[in-house]
């Protein structure tokens, strides 16, 4: 929200977020219950001209400029070797922890997460299923198709049970500055409604 308030481009919003992350860190419970459950965050940041994926691990972060096609995030790190901006100590910290030898190509997701990144797009899971659904409609995604994807329960995109999806947003950002941007938000906690 502060990125939206303080920046007029996607890249400037990225800078706002990483500056706040550096200054304040991140944290807080992800649930209203008394069970302590926290995780690090990922962001899709877009304006009319460009889009970025920002993924964080503590105060460390990596950002990837989206160059085309489709891109999604979902409860795991997904930036691998295409890193366009990064925390200045990202690689040095990984070396100091013994996570990266400094020799092989640096892979953010493989280095900073417990997920086997080779299986991210092949194993069943929210990230993989979202990737499949987006690719199925690549080149012809409309706001209606995006809403269908976000409502999909079988894929796990729209979660039910202990962890529930609590809202979804679809934005239409025309490149032509004379056309208005349109934003759709769910009116109830369940995107299927």
C-alpha cells in the first residue's frame, strides 16, 4: 500500500518496498488465530509500462523484471537466476551461511528456500497450477479469464479449509495513457462469490 501511495511507477514502488524492508524488516502473524505462523513475502508490482516480481527472505530480496509472457507468485520463492535487482549483500550473506559456493550460477529460489526449484512448475501446488492456468490462456487473458483462474478451487488457487483465500484483485492496465485503469476486487472473503 505504501508503494502505491509513494510511487508513480512499478520500479519506484519496488524501491519503496525494499527501502522499508531494509529499515523495518518484515514479520507479523499470518493468521488471526493464536497459532504463530509467519512467512516472507512476494509481490507482483505493475504499471502501464512494466511489471516486476519482488521476493523476500528476511531483509534479503531479489527482483525480476517481467519481460513478457505470464508470471505468477504463490507461497514460495520463484525467482531463480534472472535477477534484475537485488539486496546488495544477497550473495555474500548466502556464501557466509554456506548456502552458495560463489562458483556456480546464483539461483535465488534454490539458495534461499527449502523448495526444490526444479519441481516448481511440474509438481502439483498453487504455483504450478497457477502457472499452468495462465499458460493455457497466454496471449488471450481477459479480466474474465483472470477472475476464473482466481476462483479455481481444484487447483488450490482459491484455498478452502485451514488456510483460506481471503480476497482477489484483477487489474486492467492499458498501455495507452488516455484509457482508464480498471481494478476489480472481491466483495466477499471468498473469490468464488
